[in-house]
C-alpha cells in the first residue's frame, strides 16, 4: 500500500502540480503587491476611492427594509487581479518552460544526428517524459558503445 502511495507522489504530474501550486502562491503575492502598491493608488487618484470594490455599487432595499449591495467594482477588481496573475504566470512560467522544451528538442535532434525538420517529420510528438526516456536510452547506448570500444582496445594495447 505504501509502494502505491510512493509511486503516486513520485509521479511527474503530481510534482508538476505541486510546483504549480507553490508558484501560484508566489505569483499571487507579487500580484497583490502590484495591485496594492500601483493599481489601487491609481484607482484612488481617478475615482477618489481606495480600490474598485468601492465603485459602481448599487444598493437595493427589499420589502423588509434590509439593504443588499450589488458591487460591479468588486467584480472588476477580481477580473483585474485575474488578468494580472494570468500575464505573470504566462511570462514567468509558461514562456520559460516552452523555451526549455524547445532547447531540449533541439538537443535531442543533435544527439540523433539529424536536423530538426527530419526529426519532426519522422517521429510523432512525444511527451516530456517520453523525450527524457529516449534521451536517457541514447546516452546509455552511447556509453555502452564507448565501453565496448575501450574494452576492445585495451587488450590489443597490452
């Protein structure tokens, strides 16, 4: 039972998800700082209120005399935070990961000895895990070939 749990935790997807959660928390802190230090003062300068949640509020009174507040400003504030987080995640996480994958694909193509177009035409798209396995197999084969060449050359030199 513990072996299954260990396999589950050690999976690439689980680790990726954990990294995503941690990075999301870090990005949220940065975005909150940007909103609190830059955007909210601008909103205060323009609308005279500390943030968008205090703007475009409608108060509705029901038949019992209780007030309900509809706040379009709060929705706009949340949308603005979401857009800033999305931009930060894209440029700080997605773009670098895509660059890293492109670099690893080019490195794999060089190891295979062909150019990028030939490799792309011959093989279907592989997941990052499959690419890692293929690269490790090629390294293993290369090391085995070097060992066999060295072992064969050693007795002849004696």
